[in-house]
C-alpha cells in the first residue's frame, strides 16, 4: 500500500477510548471496574425527544434535506440563541450538523491555513490539538492554572497571540477542568480577537451544565456576525450523544462556506434527527432539572471524597460534569496514577495528560455515573493511594 496522506500521521486518538478499551479487557477477565472515564450523561434521552425522532421516521422524514437544516430546526436554533445568548442571529448564520464535534473540524479547516496559529486551552478537549496538528497549523496551547481556577486567562492569550494567529478556541464550561470563564474575561478575549482580527470558536457544548451564575457567551460581543462562532449541541444537555446533533452559529459568509463543505462531505443532518432536535429545543426541560440536581449531588460527594484522600486536592468545578483532582502530593505522574488506579483499585479514570501536557499532575473523573458508583469508588481510591505511602 502506498503511504497515506501526511496528515494521517499527525492525527491522534482520544484518551477516554483508550482507557475504556483497557478497562473492558480487565472486565472480560472477570475484574470489576468502576467507570469514570467517559464524558456522556448516564440519563436516557428525554421521552418527548425520542418520540419526535420516531415520529419523524414514521412520517418518512428520511430523505436528504437542505444542507443548513430544515427551516423549522434552524428557526428553533435562532430562538434558542435569542433566549440563551441574548441576541438574534440571522437564519443564514446558522448551520445544523451531525454533532458538536464536526463544528470544530469544519471551523478549523475553513479558517486556518497550514503554518497559521491556533490558540486553545491546555488541558483541553483533545480534538483541538489533534486537529490543529492534522491541518498543519501551529498549535499555541495556553496553560490553564490552578490558581486561576483553571480559567483561560486573557492575559496569557494576549502574551501568546501574534499576527499569525487565525483562531482562538474557547471552551466554557470546560472539559476537562469544569472551569467557567467570567463575562469580563470573555469580553477581554473578544477585544483581543478583534485587535488581531482572528476568529473565536466558542465551544459551548456544556452551556446548560452550569452550577452557579448565568451562562455568558463570548459571541454576544459581535452577535456571531464578525469573528465569533458558537458551537453547541444536544449531546450533553439532552443526553443525545449517539443521535449526533449539533450546530454552528457564526458570521454568514463563513457559515455559507462551511455549508458548502458539508454539502460536499456529508450533504446534511438526518431530518428525523433534526425533528427530534426541534422537540428538544421547544419542549419541556424537566429532564434537565432532574439531571442537574443529580450532577450537583454527585459533584459534592465526589469532590469532597477526593479531598479526603492523602496527597490529593480537588477544586469544586463550576460547570460540566468532571472533577479534576491535583494528585501531585501522591508522588506519581498522571499516567502512572491512572494506570495504578485501574489495575489496583478497579477505577477507570483519565490521566490529565490525555488532555495535553498541561494536564500533568491531574486526573479527570467524569461524574456522569451513579451516586452508588461514586460512593463505592471513594474508599477504593483512598485505600489504594494510602497503600502507596506504606
Ligand atoms: N466539545 C467538548 C468540549 C466536548 O467535551 C465534547 C464531547 O465530549 C464535544 C465537543 C463533542 O460533542 P458531540 O458529542 O456533540 O460531538
């Protein structure tokens, strides 16, 4: 076989899947494993959303649609942005996509040439750095600091930005740290982006998983019309990871070009899934209240439990559903500790370094799992780490 395209040597897999695979091997050998590695809500998709999807199939909404999405869905997104971000985008600023993730890839390849720079958080969602390498961009990771509660600091962005910077990626609430940037910080980033005339992709997939305060989007700054772009979707807010449904809202000329790319690559988002999305956006949010109540309770138990483990300290995350404990006091590296906990205590969590070099010294626990699992895990983690000290 001839060698593949060069970019294929630069693209990376995701740590969560690697650990899940390793944990499954142990489970197949009869080991019992408690899972904290995967970032998807453990709740079912709300009934009214499922029904709308099924009805869509029954009604034969099973054909191609226009690339940007059926008008009812695009209008529902417009309304959602109006309610949650406080401005009303034009319909030609909106693009329906199969999941939030494609929005990252599509925005990157549409805005950044090889050799140009992309700023993103470190630790951060691994796709940012993997795709940045893939497209031949120069990655500019911005280290998130514990003393700043892991919020991306606009001062660090200002120090690292240059005329070559084309795209800044923000993610708030953040995976993996659970940090939430303040309105003032986001406005400062928007100012910097304007000064350097670069795009800002705001990955807001966790916008509805917030424990304190109001959600604020950096895109309110220019109403996603000049340089900012919203990425949001249904995977986390409506437990719809497997449905693959998300969207972008951005400057109309950019959205139009991305839409042409979508047309060439995968035509459109499945229509019966868009119809489920309309139900999600316009229907009741009772499931969300129940989910948030549960996440809040789990967050307290997990974080308080981790703080009782010798050598471990953990800040209370402000959003998303991840705990990000500092394990430097244990003497093990992130990778060593994740491996040790999996093999010695049957706890599957991710090494912080799965999210970039800035994650060294940390682990990520997804608390999208039951209180029973969390309660069972805490003493196992504590005992395993105490054994290290002996
Ligand atoms: N962005 C972040 C920060 C995420 O954590 C995830 C999923 O884990 C995504 C995007 C992808 O979302 P989706 O499942 O809608 O593609």
